[in-house]
C-alpha cells in the first residue's frame, strides 16, 4: 500500500490523491462518510438514498418506479450523481 502525505488546508480541506480516487472509482458528486477511532480516519462511499430498501432480484419493480418513489431531495441527489457519472463515462468531466 502506497502512503501519501498531505497537509490539511486552513479551512480543514484536503484533496484525496488522484491515484487513490481512480483506484476506488471515486468521482465528482460521490457522497463520502468519515469515521474516526481517535487515531485514524475511515472514509467510505455511502448510498444516495438513506431510506432505500433492498429489492429482491426476482422483483418486477422497475427502476423508474423506484426513482419515482424517492423523496424530492433524494431525487435531486440521484439526478446529480447520475448526470456527473454519465458525463464522466462520456469523457466530458474530469475527476475532481
């Protein structure tokens, strides 16, 4: 595992190195959670929809039905995420 040293900015910001973003598949608009044990920080990508329930694989529920049932704020998050993801797959958006 490669170690990279970064300096925390005066506003508390830090950039995740590009090679790590690529390795993890992180793209602009991804939602991340941070947890600390007092000595280290664990960063995870989280689901857009906090209220989602898993749908059985044999379910006939369509993607559009699922999206239509999202609350407006979750619809907006899904739209932004998918727009950025689609654009990055088309080569139109550089990684943040």
